[in-house]
């Protein structure tokens, strides 16, 4: 699954366009490397998102095409 779509489905970011903009501005890294929106996410990847002064670090636990509001947080673990 693409990084921008994963961020939206997992609800780490509210909208896919915002996820795209964060990637374009180089505020998202996967496994310590700056990642583009088209990066293919795999289970075990560590995602870091810099939004202003806030840094969110999450480990990918599962990759699902769809997730309900209740199930979205099961897709990752905050580090």
C-alpha cells in the first residue's frame, strides 16, 4: 500500500492530500529515510511524521485497504 494511503486509512493523518503534502515537504520518513508518497509500506516499517513541533513515531503492525474508526489504531503501534 502507498504511504499516503496508509497514513489516511490508519488515521495518522486526516486527509490523503495532507499526507501527500507532508511527504512532498519531506516531513515523513520511513525507517530513518525521507519517503515519498508512493513508497510501498510493509509490516514492520517505522514511520516518523513531523507536524510542526510534534514528532509522531509509529510502527506498522498491519496493512489493510479499509479500516473503521475503531480498527484504525490497530494498524500501528506508537513508539
